């Protein structure tokens, strides 16, 4: 029996925008405080209609095998049945749907000298 390939939709905040990307693998990874995302999925170049926002994301992540996203930037991770269109949305003050968490999450501890 053939095992179904998993697809994950990852929403994260980066430089005042919400990124929506799709990947084959998501894990805790080896870097503390980061989510490891591997196998980024983008649309096929054989399509006649090309989404400019997805094309910009594809160029931004070209040559990237694995990316590490800070945990505090992650909004949501979903396992989905089909890949959707990868996009970048500006954070709009009027919608109020995404509230970035305060940074940094891990504050340095002062040592008495």
C-alpha cells in the first residue's frame, strides 16, 4: 500500500507580512527556538496562469533546501490534503486577525559581577 505524502501549510510573520508556504516536512529541528521546514512546494512552471506573489516567494526561496523559522514568528501549522497557493499578505491594522508576539521570547539573564 502506497503511503500518502504529507503536506503542511505554514503561516508565519516576517518583516510585517504574513507568509503562507507549503512544505513536505516540518520538525523541531536542531536549533533551539526554531521550526525546521524542508521540501518547500511551489506551483508548476508549466501553468499558463502564474500567480505573481507565489512567483516572488519561489524566487525568494530558490536554492533553499531547508529553512529555519523562529518559533515566535509561527502563527499556525496545518497538515493539509492538497497544496494551495503560497502567498504573502501584509498585516493589516484594520483586520486585526494576526497579532505578532512580542520579541524576543528568550530574554537574556543578567549575571551579577
